[in-house]
C-alpha cells in the first residue's frame, strides 16, 4: 500500500467525518432551537402504526399538534401518511382518529393518504395547501426529523416553521434515529427526493 493511497484514504475519511459533523450539527441545532410560528395550517408527518393505532413516536407528534392547535398556532391540521404493508389503516386515517379522540373537530382536519416518504408528505400536503388557500405551515415531527422536513418544505416553497416533538427516552434509540437521519439528509441533498 503506497503513501499516496494512504493519504487518499485519510483525506476521504476526513471529508466524510466533516460532512457528517456539519449535517449532524444542523440536525441537532434545529431539534434544539426551532420554534413554531403562527401559521395557516399545522402539518403532522406520518410515522409507523401499530396495527391501526399510532406508535409512540407518532403519538408524540400528535400530542404536539393538539397542543399547538389549542395554543392558536394553526386553525387547520393536515395529517399526512399512506398505509404501509404491515399497517391496518392509512397513517393519516389513524392520526385523524387520534386527534378526534382528543376533541379536535373533524371539520378542521385534512387527510393526505398518498405519501410514503417525507418528500411525498410535503409534496402532497402542499397540494392540499394550494387547493385550500393555505400559505404557511408549522411542520410537526420528532426532533431528529425536523431539519430535513423543513428543508423539504422550503424546496416546495412553503413558508415553514417546525415544532419538534419529543422522542423515545432511550439514548440508543435516539442515536439510531439521528445517525439514520444523516443518510436521509444526504439523499435529499443529492437527489432532491
């Protein structure tokens, strides 16, 4: 193994570590500092269901949306998510049912049931916003996910703010989500999807 090869490996490794550090810093900074702004609509991004019920991660998002709605951050709520292979309902349907059980009127809830990714969440939610005349949105998702969700919202020219919902208390679980999110951000930055 020649000296030039070793130098190349060191430079590539240093580059990867630098990119990882910069992106993770943005993810962590946004998770800690992003604050919602009063908007036309609150968008809750889908997450895995347990059967036809929201998983704990999704319940944190929904509880955050309920609090935001009651505090006047938005007059309407879009719940966004399709039905996964192991789910018994669309994520949007399960989220709407959860919100209604928490005394949110069905009249202010819009279901977006076609999205299978964060990119599609924002794309199809923007279509609802355009149809209904909504201009601005608060995006509700868990802490690790807010940075990418906001970047995708900006990609669709939506004036957005974020409201980070809490996460599972396990440090190992948090670490897994934050590391996985790095690769999701890289994918979005490269292919814009």
